[in-house]
């Protein structure tokens, strides 16, 4: 959970979001994804999802996603905060 009301969850091919503390979960439909490898959600609006060959980024709570191809397969997302 990001805070008491907002949170994200991952399935093998699903990205779920709640805005009511987990009482209701919504599938944030993304382009047809292969299996999800990892994800990082900075807050209730910004997040990154890694698949085998791509990174998807949202800046609006999952309403839209931007696709980026990556030159590797697999791996994990990790951010360092300063």
C-alpha cells in the first residue's frame, strides 16, 4: 500500500490498483503483456512495470501507459532515492 487508501498489486499478467484501502481492486488494463517480472510504484500516480522485454510507465495512476523496449530480457527494477 502506498498509503491508507491507495495501493498496487501484481499478478502474472495483471496490474491491480485500489483507491479505497483494498475493499475494491481494479485491473489497470495494459497493452497485452507477457508475464510481469517486477514493478515499482513511487506513489498512487507514478509506476513502472517490467516484462521480459519492455518497461511500461504510468504517470496518471494507470490510466495510460508508455511503452519502452529494453535491450535485455528479464531482470528487476530498482530505484535509488537520494
